[in-house]
C-alpha cells in the first residue's frame, strides 16, 4: 500500500539502524511524544534495534492517558443524567474514573454513544432536539480544529442542545514541564507529527530547544519514520546541537495549517490545564471562548465531582513523565489489565501500558506458582 509499505520496509529500517550503530558514540535518552509512536516502537521492536547507548522512554503522548480524574468524573456525572446523550470516541469507554467508567454508565442505562467525529454528535443533536447532546472533546491540538468547527456550526445554526466537555491539552507546554522537572533525564524529543501538521513548529519549539538545550525532531509514526527521527536526534546530540528538525516532511509544514489554526483561535482560548501525572501545567490546554460558553458542558451542567486522588498503586504518572516503563509496575498484567485497568494507559488505544500488554506481556508475566510434590 503506497505511503505505508515503503515506511515499513524491513531493509530500509535495518539500514537506518546500521547507521545509528555506526554513528552513536554517547549515551542518550530520547522521549517520543506520541502514543502512536510508542505503539510502533513496541510493536515492531524498534527499541531493540538501537545501540546500547540509546534508550527510548515514553512520554505524555496520549491525550486520553493524561486526562485527569476530575474531568473523567465530570464525564461520568454528565453521562449518567437521564436527559443527556453522551457522545465519545471508543477509546474513552473503559477509561476509569474514581468510581465508574462510561461503559458501566452505559450498562446501567445511560445514553452513551460511540461516534467517529464531533459532527456525528452534532447531527444527533439536530435529529433529537429534546435531548442534551454532549461530545467529550479529548485530544491534543490534532483534534481541536474538528471540535472547534462542530461547536462553531452549532452556534451558527442555533443548535442549543449541543455542548462540548473540553479536555484539550497542548504538547509544547508538556515538553517544557518534562524538561523542567528535577528528575528529568530526557535529552532529546521526537515530537508528534500529527500535532505539528496542524500547529506547525515555527513558534514554540525553537524556544524550547533554546531554553533547555534539547533537540526536537518532528517525527512520523511508521518504523522508518521513527528510526529516522531517532537518527536525526542522535546526530544533533553527538554534534552538540539543539535545533528543531522535521523528519515528517510529507505531512508537516513549518507554519502548520492556517485554515485549521484560524478556526481553533476563533473558538478556543488557552488556559491552565491539569494533566494526569504532571499536575497543573500553565497555559497547556484549550477551553471555549466566552462567545461559545453556552455550548460548554461544564457551564451547562456544573457537575460537582470534588477533589479526587489517583490510585496509589498505579504508576501512570511516572510512566507519562518517562521515569518508569509499564513493566516496572507491580500490577502490570495482573491487577491491572485492559478488562480491569487501574489507569488510562492500559486501555487507551495509544497508551504505553496497552502497547506493552498487546505486544510484550508474555515477557513480563509472573511465572506460574507450582506446588512442590511430597
């Protein structure tokens, strides 16, 4: 298949890996900032093709995974209302709040529906004017234009029974937070190509490189993309450079997508946002502008969820900061599974724990306990 097969070509991958082995002298820790890249790395064993001196750690690259419990609990409270049709992408169904998940709400009779775009939810609101229709707007900058367009159309067309529960987060402030943490060990980043397709990389990324003396390489999602991104990042580190480079040239332009950006600027404003595992990061999220407050589900329903604590056994925060990996968790694959997850990284389609469970769980499973024969 064109534009897929050539980026999964085994000979091409091995040639890049050979160049990495030939050119790497130092020891470097790199972080990929996208769960799609994490899944490619684990699925294709790319981390095992690298020189011993290069370690890949998994960052806060899954917007579902970094959604804090207070937002999840707000989603449960709204979805459980008898007058609400709650629309979401499928990967949010099993993400646990402090007590429930959306799948359980649906099983108890809640009107929870899987949709494939926010405009699907908008169409439901048009067809069912007697229902309050809420779309769970979770995502990085990648999905923000579509969500902005949906609420803009609702306002423009006078569809008053449509609202968004917004939990949008922004990638550059998260990179800044990781680099600023006292326990940070990341020396280079593979930035998320789809985010930069929308936002570009001309503004915030050069400032981050200069501030933290850390190279950032905008990278795609297939094996060739990821290893090329690693090679470009390692070359910078070996040469003592810290620049922004673009590996994903077939999709990303320096200035991004201006049409999409204009819609985002019209509908959203930048706010402080809590992240699971990272705490509150200043100016790291989108919220609806005042002109669109009538379509804000938090304003419309004002769910009272209170302050909640993350499960003490779950190490999702440390995984999302690149401090630990899924197999470091004592509950991995036993007390935490996709059927009974402790945290979102085990059930999100881009979660690091889900990647390890899908492709490597047999390696980390505890050996069976056998009783000694008398």
